């Protein structure tokens, strides 16, 4: 899900943006989030605001994803099933 969200790395170590994306994608791909097709994501204080904004912009590019910004650093994500049976 959300194939364009995780940036490709050209380095051996993950960038801060990649680490953030992996953390959020793990949450998005959790059983509960997949069952309900929604989750609340929260930026951790150690994460860069530029990385957070870049990740949210990538989510907003996905047609099936709705991004609702709540408070500073809190976002409600919901999505539709892209794969029809």
C-alpha cells in the first residue's frame, strides 16, 4: 500500500525520511489499520518537520488516501481499497 511514500535510498544507512516512512508504513500496514482502512499518525519529537511534511505530501498524492491534519504533528489517514475483487 502507498508505493510512492517510501523514498529510494542511495546510501547504506537509512535517511531520517526513510526511517519516518518505515515507521508510518508499519502502522498503516497493521492489522487494525488495514481492517478499518484508517489510522492516526503522530510525529515524534525526534523527527524532522521537513521529513514529516514531505511524507504527508506523498500521502496526499495518492488518490485513494485522505489526509486530515488535526493538531500540529497529528494526522488522520483514511483510504479506500484500491484492489477490487
